[in-house]
């Protein structure tokens, strides 16, 4: 379920050949972007999640965080990305 306090958090991961791929997590119920990043990072570091993505190495570059909301017609909207954090 996605509520009014939902966030989309993206992390970069490196493949064995060095290519950057992004994995995004929907985090629900967090008051702000910092809490959403922490919750998404905990999920990304879960052993089952890591295994499902081939144990890729997380890149310490930019973490993308956006607030998710719906407009009056029900269409999903994403906020501009929060400032890049490592």
C-alpha cells in the first residue's frame, strides 16, 4: 500500500564488469527523505535481497530520493530528486 508519505529511493550497484545499474525501492510511511533512505538501505542490504540481485556491490555514489504522490485525477507524481547524498 502506498500512502501520502511514500518515497522512491534509488541506489547504484556495480556489475562485475563495472557497469552501473540502479535499483529502486518504494518505502512507505517515512516522515522524510533521510528516514526513507535508511529504510531502503536496510532493505537493499538484506541477504535475500542481495542474493536476488546477484550480490552486486553497492556504489557509494548518489542516492536518489523522491517523494511519491497522486494528483487529483489519481496519476502518480514524483518530486524532483533530493540533493545527491552518498
